[in-house]
């Protein structure tokens, strides 16, 4: 009897131990499975984050390369403009007659100085004689003018006199101690070709390059500019480095002799574009560079530098949020494992739900990336479309110009036909000019360098003059097009840029003309509170409903001619004046109506068109 009892106790202990071992094995298995699952989950999450970072970095790199090329082309365009103004000055009658000073020369120098500063930053315009003596020096307000100073020893004077060509100088310290570059143009007699002197534009390097980007703050994207021998003309990393040789001890000490940056800069100074990632002790940087060309010749060199922590600013907040979620998930899972033996089914259900949730989040993230990629593709398609349109628009006026020139050279040309052919050349040349100016305007708008020259003006007169100018342009094209202007008053005083507002009116008239051709265009003005509303209404084909929501964006057009830039430019000009612009189809289903508003000046216009109030 005692033996049986002992056997039962032994079997019970054995079964208990077996049961405990099974539970322990189950718990260990669950822990192993949980650890393995979360390890895999972390690996996938890490891989996903890495892919997102790489994708965003590549997008930022592509954007920065395009931005660098755009800024470089913009600077090159402005340098060519400065050269053309200097050429106009050198070819003027007074300088050609070797009158290098006097009231008349001062007047034309003042005019050219204002003309240059309307586009970029120039703080000095000089004329020297053949011996390098300064005869005239127009300086910015607050700066001292220097005359009768001999600067013949300067390299850019020697090069200009020797080669009789325009020179883009390396950096130098001016008489007043300010670091500058100089652009020169030789004054050469058009009669016999002898050297008379030199026209010079002085550009303060920091202020000049500041118009194209940041050159003062190392903690955000900044510009670095070099001359042809590696001197720093502007550098956002430190103003103290301006004027220093990049490969000199001071600059090399600042960048800790970073080999990657040195090799990139050597390649740039050799005229090659490139990019690199590096860290010289002040955080990782993304550097893209491009030579600044005038024609095909590199005259200066540009780098755009971005701290990579700013590249990842957007994604880091998302990744931080995901990490917080992950930590919360781990905390909850750990607590669940403690009671897992008792709540296996519930734990399994929770895990399934969480996996589905994470999968859904990943799918949504991938979907967002696909949408972003699709958006980039659409932008590329729009850009390619613009290139095709621009190429077509360039060819369209060139052929009539060539035909008119050929006919003008014909021996059988009747004298009464000559003005007609000359008018063809004029109109198509102006069309080419407007196309080039539209492209430059878009570049200025997107780089936030579009400048307005605000003055007090009568909008009534501006509208009349613009209509008359447009009528002259279309008199041989749209012979059956009528244009009328209706206004209750003849004095509408506003503060605005006369040239830019005239450009907006011309764009709207030309847009109406393209879609009307034979019919009428009506322009009206109506005072509403402290604003004036201008309406341009036509009897043409109206606006395609498909493009109406995107009418004022770039490259949107249904016309058989035009680049699709005009309404985009008009919108930005009006908004820069504090107004708004919109369009709609005529309620009578005939034609389109464009409206825009502008703030009135602090004046009251009475019924007779008289102006009252403060100036």
C-alpha cells in the first residue's frame, strides 16, 4: 500500500515537472519568436528609413545641381549685360570724339550707372584715358569718388589696352579698401581703331553675389565665388576669407586641408562642373559647383553649399515620430510578454493587428513616394514641353527676318515695299527680344530677384499708350481686330512700376488677340473702394475648361504660338504690386474675361477726372 502511494506521488511530481518544462519551453519559444520578429521588424524599418533618406538626398542633389546651373547662368547673363552697357558708353559720340570728361560725359555716365544698378549691384563706373588716369568716376551714394588717379599699373587696365577686348578682372582691393572685381571695355576709335581709354564697372564682390544668394550665414545654404586664380570673391562660411587665396594657409586652415573640397575646387577652376560631400569639422556639407560663363569662356566660378542636416530636416521629424511609435510598441510588447502564458490568443490577435497597421503605414509611405515621383515626372515633361515650344518660338520669327533681308537685297525691290520689309524685321526682332525677356523674367521670379521701380503714375495714360503700341504691332496681322478702352475718369493715380505694369497689359492684350483675331477686345477700368479693377474682355474662343485651374502656371497654353510664360509672369508682377489677377469665360459663352486689381495711391478721383489729396 505504501509502495503504490509512493509511485503515485512520483508520477505526479514527474507530470508537474513535465508541465512546468512545457510552460517554460513555451515562454522561451514565445520570447525567441518575439525577439526575432522585432529584430526583423527593426531591420526592415531601418532599411526603409535608409531608402527614404537616399531618395530625398538624391532629389535634393538634383534640385541643387539645377539651381547651381540656373544661378551661374543668371550671373553670366548679368555680366554680359554689364559689358553691353559699357560698350554703349564706349561707342558714345562724346567718348569717340575723345571728350573724356565734362557735363555731357557726366550725364551719360550717370544714366548708364542707373541703368546698371537697375539689374545688379555696381558701385562704381569709371572712364580712364589712354594713360590709365581716371577722368570720370561715378560712385554709389556714401562712397568717395576718385579722379586724376593713375591706375595704369592694374592688370585689367594693361590687358584691356593690350588686347583691346573686354576684361573680367580677378579680385582686387580698391583705393577705398573695399574688395571688388572690375569689368572693362576698351574705348577704341570707330574711325581709325586707335586706343582712347577704358570704360570700367566696379562691382563690390560681397554685395554683387548677395543678389543671387546667401553669402553671410554658414548655417544655411550659401554661395562661394572664385576668380580665375582661386581668390575668394564671396563666401558664406566667413566674411574674413573674402580676398584670400583658397589654397593659402588661412583658408586651408579654416577647412582643415579637406582633400575632397580641394579636389572639387581644383576641378571647378579647370572649368568642370561637379559635386561632393565632405565635412571639414563644421558639419557635413553638400557642394555643387559650376563655372560662370560669358560666351564659352569661364570668367568666374560658383559653388552652392548646403548643410546636409537641413536636407534631412523634413524627414527627421517623420522618423522621430516613427521612433516614438516604435518605443511605445516595444513597451507594450514587453508588458504583454510577462502575461503571455495566460493571454496567448489575445497577444496573437494584438500582434496581427499591429503587423497589419505597420504594413498599412509602409504602403502609405510607398504611395506618397510614388506620388512624389509622379510629380517630378510631370515637372520634367513640362520642362521638355517648354524647350520644344521655345525652340519653335525662336524659329518662327527668324524665318520672316531672313526672307525680308533677302528681299531687301533684291535688285528688283520696289521702293514702296522697303518700309514693309523693314517693319517685318522690326516686329520679329522685337518678338525675339520679348521671348528672351520672358525667360529672364521667369528666372528672376523663381530666384526672388525680380525688382520693381516704383513711381507715381496715371494708369489711364499707361493703358492708352499700351493699347496704341499693341495696335501698331498687330496692324498687319489681325486687320479685323477692334480694341476699345472705356473709363469713367481720365486720372487714375497709382504707385507702381510703369514698365512692368505695361508689360502685364501687353501680355493680356496679346493673349486676347491670339484667341480672337477677328472680333473685338474691350478694356475697362472701375474704381472699387481703395482699389482699381481692370478688365480685358475679348470675343474669341474662350478659355479651355481643362487648363482654366492652371492658367497662371508656367508652360500652360493652348495657343499655336507662345511659350506659356506670359500669364505666369503677369500674375507675379500684379501680386508684387499688392494686387490679384484672375480669369473666367464670358457668361454669354463668347470669349474670355481677365481681371486684375491694383491699390490706388492716397488720392481721390472726382467725377471730372481731377485728382485731390496728399502727394
